[in-house]
C-alpha cells in the first residue's frame, strides 16, 4: 500500500526536529539556508507532498480554491484557468473547477458543493441564465472570500477583473465599418450579463462615430449564451428572413461566434454569409471562416490577477474594505 512520506519521516532521516523541518519547508527566516537546502532536497527526492488535511487543521484553511466557469472547453475560460492555476499552485493552493454550462441551477448546485467542501474562496464568472444572486450573497455574508472575473455582478463589494468590453466591441465593429459594411447586426449574449451591456455600448458607440443609425431590429439576444444551438439558429434564421439582410454581424462571445458560423453553414449557401467579427480567444474559428476578425481578451492575465486578488482576501489578517475593479486591454486580431 502506498504510504506518503511525512514531516516526521524527513526529520528522522535528517536528524532534525519535525518543527525545524516544517519551518524549513515553509521557507521560514528562522532556519538557516544550509538546513533549508538539505530538507528541500530530501523532500523532493522522496516526493514529499504537504498533507492538506493537516494543513487545514493547523491553519484553519483547506488550501483549495473553487472556480466556477460556464465551460472549460471554451478557449477563453481554458486560458483563464491556466492563469488561475499558475498563481494558485505557486502559492500552495489547489484548484477545484466546476462548470455551470451557463445554467442557473447548475451554478447554484456547484457553488453550494464547493462551499460544503470548505474551499477557502471562490472565483466566479456568472452563468448566462443567472438573475437571482442569493446563493452567492449568502456565502459572502457568511464570510467566504469571493472574486468575480469576466462576467461580474455588483451586489456586494469585492475585487473584480474584466477586459475593456466596450473598447473591444468598438474595435470589432469599426473593423467591419472600415471594410465598407453599413448594415451591421449584433448577436448578443443574455441581456442581464455585465459583458452584454458593455459590448452593446461599444457596438452602438462605433455606429454613432461613423454616422450609422442604430437599427434595434438588427440586435438579437441569446438568453442561454449559445448553450442551446437552436436559439442561435433562430437568430440567424431571423437575419436571413429580413427584407434587408445584414451584410455583417458583430458577435458578442466565443461560443456565440462558433454557433453563428455553424448556423450560417447549415442554413445558407456560402455566398449569402455576412462578414463576422466578434470576441473570441479560439483559433478554430478561422478554419470555419477564413479572415475572421476577432477581439482577443487577455485571458491568462485575467486569471492570474483574479487569483492574486482572491489569495490576498484569503490571507489578509484584517478585514478588507478597499477593492479594485481591474479592467484589462483587449487586442484586435485582423486576419
């Protein structure tokens, strides 16, 4: 039977006290460098891993972080998770990832499950269907540190990390206008999401700057965030049935961009496809539509910043009353 090496085993092998070994592994200033080196080298050679249960009992922490995203397969979120993990593991925390699949019920169950597992904090990107935030507010009131990233809410004060959605949407829409398109539609995410309002604002701003009237009938919302492909196909069919079809579409998210291109490939011949620009961190979309112009968010950096903020909340010895709303720049990828 596998039996992991313990601090007592290391202490016995090196003729040190268990407390000395523990402090050496924690890089304590009380232990000289030579002893630290001996302990760390021996621990690495024998695959020592900190016992999370013991650490939890000693420090009152589980050293685990819960992360809620809509979908790990989404390129943006998989990249954000890379950033999250790079910081978490470097600080001695483990990450437990849950997917809401943009469903409110799944988000509630997953968040409650993570809380029951006594995670030290939560990183949350809201699902497209969530309008009732009571499940999150309750945990906040109970003292659980929570940080929001990408899709944020403002029901209580905490750190948030987003990208500049308005400016990104402006750049994407402007790229279509610069190519000569005038009848530009907008395929938007669920209307109550923070990113939806910001990206719509950027879309409208670009139209105004170029003296193009806003046509409300060319804006369609996907309340399930693209989780249900039928909903995306209905929006595309709506555009195809218009007397004056849009010659271009600004699409508000990675999943919607994929769904929109797939719907057009299914419902209309290539010659009838509009130009499309939108938010995407995936390189796959360029295979579906060569020349696809996209807004790329700094997903890895967003994950890093969000995790650093959460660990700051977790490890603070005093109540935190000042919070940061960090906004990161986007990049236009024009192929």
